[in-house]
C-alpha cells in the first residue's frame, strides 16, 4: 500500500519544489498523480520501487512516471530540487523510471522555476521557462545507476543477499551454487528477468553502495576494501571509468 500525494496543474504544466533533508531522513512509500523529477544538489538519494532500486548521486536526477509507488532514503545532507510534472504536458515524456543526467541549463531552469508565479500571461518569461524545462526533460540522458529487480523468488533472494553483503565473492559460479542451478542457467535467467548480465548487476550494486558510503563520509580506502576490491587504486579506476572523476573529487572531504 502507498499513500497518494496529488498536485493540480490548472494554471501551469509543472510544480517546482525545494526541500533539504538531513542524513538518515526518509520518505515512506507513496505515489503521485503526476511524473516527478528529483534533482539533488548534494547528498545521495536511494529510490525503491517494485521494479527496481535507483540511486541518485549529487548533480544527477531520477525520473519517476506518474503513479509509480516509491520510497526515498537519504544519505548525507541532501538538497533536493523537485519538479512535479503534468503527465499530459508533453506526449513524449520518459515512460520509465531512470536516473538521468541533469544538464547545467536544466539545473538553472529548475532553480529559476522556484521563483515563478503559479499563473502567468501567454508569451511571458514564466511561460518560456516552463516550456524550456519540458523541452530539456525530453532530451535527458539516462545513466546506469539502477538495479532492476528480478521476478522469481530464487533470484530475488540472491539479489537481496548481494545487496546486504556486496563485498563477498559474487562470481557467476559461486552465485549459481547458492541457488542450486548451473552457471549457464543463472546467466540466462538473470538476463531474462533483469535485462542485465549478472556481472554488470553486481558491478552496479557495488557502485551504488559505494556512492552511499562515500556520501556519509566513509574513506575511499575503507569503501574499496569493504566492497571486495583488492586495492584503493582498483576501486578508484572503476569509479573514474563510470563517474568520470576520482571518488576523492566526487565527494571531497569536509573541511
């Protein structure tokens, strides 16, 4: 069960909202009558839905279509800037949950929208900003920060164990023995149910856990070893390859 939080779009196509959370805050399971873009300026947000889990690093966003039940968990001090979007505002809004790249232009438009009036005249600055935001939403780039959920009980149990103990050895062979199937069967069933190769799912799970731990202040060395990497340099190489920067640059130590 989830509660419903609804919005009116009688006077504008989207409703901007700003809210800051403390480390450990959460939002219980709920859904909206509209689509939602959650953009984070700082901290990490974990989104849980029936279809999978998403993690939103600073500077990125998560898109949730209308009606999707979801819960949020905050790591670090989270500055969230959210857009609640009329699902009929555009015919080609994203149709699935996804973590997205928020362009510098869209970020500034979101901030500007917070100061706009609810009602506005045609061809006004407010109308142009709202319409440009919708245009930018349509061209957002999806990022690989999601963990799609399998459907079968055996694979759900395996994924729950992996999320709980990401630093263990999760080779295809070891994991197949855990659920009493062959490695070939596990590989086939896992891809059928999640759309990801098992090794890619493991890599994403570890990255998502790393982002949450780094956001709460754990050292890069501690995170590297806890997640099963042989060295800090091996972890940093993986992080840089996916995130584009070193973990020490992405989450600089507090001064």
